[in-house]
């Protein structure tokens, strides 16, 4: 047995291991033996920290809350009637009236407002810059070519339409301002759509605004 | 000695169908079947008993209200566990934000012991848990979730793949990565003498 095979064996549930071959390898390989020792220590640690089952009263209270919420809700959603929510994890569509979600949307709206305010402050500054550029004012020293200015400046001359209820990420990605409709973001490969959102924010050269 | 015959369990599919029709008994039966799995996963992802209970509650509401979205390809158990995992990760993010906000107020959202009748045992477990949580914090949320499903519930690679809707190869590589990182980041000095 090679070291990589031994590692693979050690990662398997103990019932599925080839114990004889593994023991033989561990007797000869100090590094793998140390790894195995740590793996066993880790298993003991995991077992020692297993959660105790909550008391019955906790479960009863929890179930009462769940049933109370279910009783006050509308009919069970179907795929046809499901509202699109870009941030919804599996089953989130059903939680339209949930207070934590509402709170997070309020938070998003607040972020959006701040972002919009910042974007609004940018617009006159950029317009001023472009207007003065039209009057053949010297460009900044680091950029002697007008093409470069064109490539690096976001083109804010076009209006961005935001429909009521749309959740948008507005960002500049190099030469153009991009409007990403978050409602159209699909969770890919079971990944959390929040990751898609954060990736979009992180990959933008300039994050302008997010709005609801 | 012969085992007492066990009563035949109603299959999940039938319970799910009844739960869709708002059958309270079916809902409760599903809750009873999977509440512990859900709690253990949430607890291992958040390291906090009360947060784990809150997550289970939120996940159950999502699951029962969203039963129309459940296509039945994977079992209800795996579907619920996926919701629990996603809800716990959302909860964790909110908790980080809350903790940051509370730093200025001198308040803390750090894990607290609960449910322990024996304070000595609680304290010891709390110490061990801190060591483990510190190591688990080095894992990304996705890898941590995969590893928790493997180590806590003993799900097979195939079952984890179903739960997380990822290929089996990804499950294997995540578990390998988790083990390597955990072993690197565990404070073995503090764990000496752990039986």
C-alpha cells in the first residue's frame, strides 16, 4: 500500500477499511502512522464534543412555533406559484413573511440607498470631468491616450432603468457599467446564490450601487 | 432471543404527500424523524445550542412551506438537511455581522454552554469544543458542511452528494481537504490525554 492509498483508507468509514494492509503500511511508515494517530485523536475529540439532545421542552416549544407559523401561512407553494428570490436557499421562497428575512431585505435596502447616494454623488463629478474633457483640457498625466480614458471611465451617460421591485447590482467592469438583475441569478450546482453575489461584487473593478 | 417485531413505518414519500395537504400528523411525524439529524448538523455548523435550535425551527418552516418545491428526487431527509445547511450558513453570516456590531457595545455572541446538568462535564466539553471550533473555523462553509454530514451523521459519499447536489468526487475531495486542514490546525498540545 502506498502513502496516498493509506490516506484514502484512513478517510473511509472504519467498516470499509482494509485494516490488514493499512496496519502493515502504518508499521513501516512513520509519517502515515503519525497521521493515523492524529486521525484517531480527532475522532475522539469529535465524539467527546457531540451535542446532547435538547430537552423535550425545547423541542415542544420549537414545534409549537413551527406549527403556529404554518397555521398562519397561506397554501403550500408550488413551483408555478413560487416567487423568484435570488437570495433564496432551498425552500426560502416559502419564507416571504419571515422576520429574519424581512430584516435582511431591509438591510439590503439600506445598503442600496447608501450605494445609490454614493453613485448619485459620483455622477456630477464624472459629468464635470467629461465636460471638461470635451473642452480639450489636459488629460491626467498617467493617461495620454483618450482611448485609455474611455476604457477606464465608467460610461455613466446612459441611464440605468430600475423597475419597481427589481434587485440589481450595478457595477463597473472595465469599460462599461453593468447592471446585474439578481432576480435572474440562478443557484448553480447547488451553491448558495449569496456566493454568486459576493463573487460579482468582488470581481468588479468598481462597485457602484445595489438597489432594490 | 427473538426481537420484538417493529411496527411498519409509513414511508417518507407518503408523509410528504400528506404534509403537502397540510396534514398536521404527517408533518409532526417528519419532524420527529429528522429533528435530531437537523439539530446535530446545525450545531456542528454553528457551535451553539440555541442558534442550532433556531436554525432547525427556521429550516422546518422553510421545508414545510416549500414542500411544493420538493421534487422527491432525493429523500426528504436529504432535502431537509440541505435546507438546514443553507439556513445555518445564512445564520452564521448574520451572527458575524451581529458580533461585529456588538463589539462596540461590549456584548458578545460567543457560544455558551447549555443543557448540562453536570457543570464540570459542561466545562470540559466547552474547552474541547473551543479547540475543535477553532480548527473548524479554518474550513470554508461548503467544506465544513460536507465534513459535518460525513463525520456527524455518518452519511455515505453518495448520500452527501445527494444532500449537497454535488458529484461524489467533490464530496471525497472536500472530506480529504477538511481532514488535512483540521489535522494541521488542531492544537494537539491541548488535546494530550484526551481519551
